[in-house]
């Protein structure tokens, strides 16, 4: 058995339990209903909105020929069960953050975020005009998925802490919620890293089950209520500088759709990508001002923390080296990031610095 067959069969086996609770796609008078499961609790600011926006756009653009029945996390399967539900062939689609499924293959991390990785614009450059989308397809073929980017949070905050972080040693023994390879890097500094669904984070923080958390950014964090528990907020982090969200369709379901309906799904996902980014960016500034007015202390990590995280991030990324697909994705990703960053820094970056200097 080759590697792809092994991985695919493993994924299918893992989804059997979830599959028994789901219904097959429904058909009525030529119309088709597809079940969309998500990693987001219903109403979670921004991320659930992206899933709902994608679902509503597909239904509207197809004039109801494709109706998307959205099931938020916990309504049909748990947040971290959506991958198995879709690869099993029982649920039709999922919307989520693909780094939750890095255990299936570490390459999935690149389609959400990796530590010290791409901003959203850099990710879009690689995805739409580089090799990114092709690699997303290559991963999908292993697991029976057809995936698209379908949302972005933009740069995420460093997180909420019970006390100030003055050096790398302050992470030792800290119980902290952070998914993905960023969380693995933080663990190398001695933190006890937890991976919790978004809908469970507030209670974990309030109960003391965790000492701190990252979530998204000022608007979503304010909506979640973390400022009610702790007042130390770091606004820049290394873990998710431009997080992408994904819409994945079961590959058999995808191939059964007409070309027109496939194009509608792709277009709805792409439209949501920038609609969602703009949503977060338009809300975050005012939300940060409200948080500060409410007594939140806004902070930046010292250089010693950034330096230690840089070493930890490199070690984390290197530990997956040797997997051919991971290595090819990583090389392409890094080359594209370097090319994009060079121009963005010298054009937009230089302009912003001068704008702030001249205009105050």
C-alpha cells in the first residue's frame, strides 16, 4: 500500500464513528441540499460569519439549486470531528481552520498559519498566483477533499495573560491555549499548551483550567469576553500573522456537481476570503479602543521573547522535515513569502512609516 492510500484509509477509518450520526445528501425536485459542518460555535464573531456567508452565497448564487445546511460545532459533530465527517463521505463540506488537522498531515498548517509565516496578502499571493492552491489540491487528493480558502482573520493577537510576560522564562509551566505549529513552538519554551475549540475557551479561562489564551483579535476577543477575566493583552504574536480559513468539500460530492455549481462554490469561497478579512479589519481598531477604555493593558512582547520564539519556531518547523509533500509545500511557501515581503516592505511598508511620520 502506498503512502497516499495509507493516509486516506486511516482518515476514513477515523471518521466511521462520526459518520453514523450524519445523513446523506438530500435531493428534492432537482435541487440538492449539502450539509456543511464547521469548527465554529454558532455566533462566534467573524469565524462563524465566514462559514455562514459562504453557505448563504452558494445558496443565493445557485438560486437555491444548491442549498447549504450549516451545522455549527456541536450541532451535528464536535468542532474537531468535522474533517473525519467529511472524509467519511457522510457530511458534504466543512468550514474551519485547516491547522486543526495538522495531525492528518503537517502540510495542512500552511493553509491556516505557521509561526513567523505569511500575512494574509502574502498568503493570497501564494495561493492564487503561486503554488498554494495546487498544494491544497494535492493534500485534498490524499484525503478525498476539494478545498478553497474561504475567510481570513488577518493578523491575530498574541493573547491574554494573567500577568505580564517579561522574558521567555515566564512561559515555563504556563497553561495556554494555542493551536497549530505556533502552539508547538510555545510549548518548546515550557508552556503547557492546550488546543480547545473556540466555544470552550472562555469557560476554561474563567475556571482557571488555562492561565491564558490567544483567540483572534480585539473584536472577536471582546465579543468572547476575555477582558472580563484578565487585563493583560499582547496585540502582536508570531503564531498567526494572517490566518486563512478553509471550505472543504468531499471529493466524490465535488465531482458529482456540475461545472457551474463547482464554479459557484469556488467563487463564494473567494468572495468570503476578502469579505471576512475586511470584516475583522474594520472592527478591530474600535474594539481595541473600547478594551483600553475598559482597563485592558495593551502590551508588546520584549525582543527576548521574540528571539526565543524564533528559535522555537524554527525547531518546530524542522521537526516535520523529511516528508516529501511537507518539504515541497514549505519550500514553495517560503520562496513566495520572501518575494512578496520584499516588495510589500519597500512599497506599502515604507509608505505607512512615512504617512505616520508626516501626518502624525
